[in-house]
């Protein structure tokens, strides 16, 4: 399962993407050196949004830089995204707790150091609803 926006207004915008990087629809993405890249496990700032189309290493333009890619961005300050949890199990007591990422596609239950997401609702042990921390958001 990947991330998806479930509450709040969002908008779609195209950005140039980094060459030779795979993207999975639903990954959280950042901007680095003027292009979209996947968020990493130690990402703490600059989350742009959720990429809505995939890029595979077998794609003809995989190694081409600045190819446009569509990203869904939060348009409100309190947009909520739903996403998978790994490295532990989300608990009902996790609401209000801040977490980091294991990768661009999952919340790291064990990471309370590189935090970017706050749990706002418990769905199950492996899935929750989260808001981006103010400091983690990309400001255009």
C-alpha cells in the first residue's frame, strides 16, 4: 500500500524529475537540485507531496533528466494522508505521536528522531492517518 491524501484540498502539479530514479505511485517526494526525488528514511524537511505516476528503470526516458512528473500537493495546512506503517505496529495510543519514514512509501514506527508525520487516526496495526509536520512541508 502507498500513501494517499484522504482529507483536505489537494492540487496536481508537474515538476521535473531526477534522472535514473524509480518512482512508485504513492511515494512521498522531495525536491533536490531543482528536481523531484523520492523521500528517504532520514528526510525531515521539504516533502512536496505524493507522486501519482510510476517510473520504472525500463522506461525509455528513465535516464533523462527534467522529464515532467505529476505530484499531488496539499493545498490546505491540515491535509491528512493515509499510509502504511512498518518497523513495528501502530497502536491506538499512537495518535498524537510523530514518526519518520522507512522509505518514501512507509511510516517508520521505530523512528522518533527524524520525524515528519504526526498520527491523527489509528486505522490498523499496519496503517494510519497522518498530517505532515509544519517543518516537513515544502514551501513553494
